[in-house]
């Protein structure tokens, strides 16, 4: 998410501490609330024609004071219609953090979720704390704000990092000024994981299964670590690599861009007569660098600069279905000083609420460095290591100036619980590269198995077409059949 005054507007990319002994995860639970199921809010888009109901559940704002102020989280339910096959509930998270999850069940059905899965589970979506139709929280961002990004802009030099630091501080200060009651500090991955267990209890289930993708993998890793005894079958898809998103995780976006761009370049090279961007993958890469470096020095008349084009290309690597649109964007800026009569519309601008939740979660989960020199060094390193995008993902964010220090350490991965975690990972993924899946697999040790799909893009289950990975995931969720060992799935 990134915006420049007078420039093209760029939208969100759907993308991210444990208490010891008697901490909040272990406190006595109040009686489960009686839920009132009703029609979901009209503005929640449900892409599949299925019966969906919504309800609100009270949860503590601060789990250190479970009897204190309560907020609400809204959940959705697509109930199993096959009582003989029903196993329980499947909690869902689409990633982010900050995006609505109420429509996730219908989204998966629309993507082809097998009836055996929807027969086995009630599909439970959720707007996580602070988001959407849960008790919302806001920094009060408007379209006039100079910065709107979950990934900072590409920094061409040290001076660009210093300029970005001033903007990042402005964003953090705005959040601090609007957060008069101190609620933002309680939007954390650990607290959302605790909310998930409250949802399980409110639904009257002894255990809950879980499917989460992208940032949802970090949330799932925290959830199954905090609550190993009440979690059932777990699927973590496209993995951040830990229970939270930190600087190392964000810098791996640069690695993901480098590893995934060659697939796009080969696609473009095979279509040189269509787009004129290079006859070989190597020529395509040189063309991309030439376009972005020129725009770094002289932005296009419509306001697009090198940072904008790099960001749009990064988003376009999520799926081959986006390659044509991304190729057109590059083609638009192939020649200097070109202002087409019509140009590719930028993705929709993210909401204030979504950006607030993203910042609060990432900034509260872990303590970020506060000195600009640290980011300047990282940008210089990653500009050389990952030339295509590394100087963006290593750049400074508002977390460097965040008002609140973390209230607890990040959740530590618990490798001592049941062996019930299936980790899905594409070999080449622009935002959560394979290294993240391997990191999480190593941390969970004998609790997990890693399934690597030899595919390119973001998301494995129901997103890409790898039959092997789909079959393994469905067999685990429905039949409880976990692979005996880590598995590599060839392209279908």
C-alpha cells in the first residue's frame, strides 16, 4: 500500500510473546456467551451462493485483565449440512493482517473447496480484532496522507531512506495522536490467537481446526503454539516463517521477488511480439531495470516513478493470471515521457482500518530498530543482494517510531505438541518465499510436515492448480492422513 501526492494510487497487497506459567492463555475462561446468529452485514461480499450467518463474540481488550474492558469480534459461519460427516469447525484466516475474513468461507467454496471439506466442518471466518465489523480501530488516515504502505517505497540511495524516515514518523505520530485510549497496543498476533480460542469455546467445540494463508500462517503458528491441546488439524499455507512478521520476514520479500521474477520473464519472453519487453528472460530483466531506473530519475507524466512500477510488478507476481496486466503496465512505461490516453488503473486504495490494523499488528508484535542508520545499511545491502526490490523491503517503516513498546515477547513456536501441522509452500513465492516455509518447518520439528509445490506465485491450496498438494491437503483435513515425510509435488 503506497501513495504519492499527485501520482498513481497503489492499493493493498493481501498480506504479518508468550506469557509464562499463568499468563493470559492460561487464565480461567468465563462461561461461553450465547451467540445470536443473523444475516451478515450487507457490505460483506460473499462470492459463493451459500447460506452464511454472522454473530459477535465478546473478548477481552487486554488478556492480562480478562475481566476488564471487552471488545467484540464478528465471525461468519457456513454450517455443514451433513451431520453424519461433520467433524467440527475450521477457523479461517486470509492473511493481511487487516483484511476482512468474514467472506473467507464463501471465497474458498467459490475457488472449489471440496464438498468433503465443507461437509466435515462448519467454515468459520472472522474479522480479527480492530478490523471491519469487529470493534474497529483507526489512525484516521485519509487520501491526502503522503504515505500509505504495507511495503515502503524503493529507496534509490541513502537520502531516500532519510526522506522516508520523516514520512514514517509522520504516520506513526498520526496513529499515536488518534489512539487516545491506548487501544491500538492490544492489536497483536498473540491476542488474535487468543481470540480464536475464545471463538472455539463460544461455539461449544473442544477442538478447532485451522486454515490460514500468508500472514494467516503466522497467526496459525501462534495459535497452535499457545493452544496445542485445543487445536485439531492445522494447515499453514504460504508461510511468513514465524509467529509474526519482523524485519527479516519483510526483507525476504526481496528474495521472493528475485526468485519469482524469472517465471514472469520467461512468460514475457515467449510473448515478445505482444509486449516487446525482451526475447529472452535476460532481456526482460534488463528492460525492467531500464524502465525503473529511468523513472527513478524522471517520473512519468502521470506521476508513476520507479518505486510505483516496482511495487505493481511485485503485486503482479502473485499469480500467472496477473502477468498480462503487469506486462501492460511495463509496456506503458517502455518509452520515456509517454502519457497514454488511457492507462491501467491502479489497484483500489486500501482502507484506513486495514492499514491501521496492519501497522498495529506488525509494530506491536516485535520491537523494531529505531535508528535510521540501521535501515540505511540494510537498504544498501539488499539493493545489491536483491536488486529488483530489496531496497524497498529493507526500507524504514512507521514501526521505527511506533508509540507503544511490545507488551510481551513474540509467541515462541512450541515444538512439543501434537504432530498436527501441515505446512504448504510454493517453491517460488514473491512475498512468502520457500525459505519461510522451511524455517517454520524446522521450528515445529516433529509436529509438522512440509509440502513443497513446484509452482510460482502466492498461495497453494485452491489458488494454484497443483493436484498433488491439493490432494494431500484435502486428505489431511477430511481423513486425517498426514504425509509420512516432507513431500515435493511436481507441477500438475
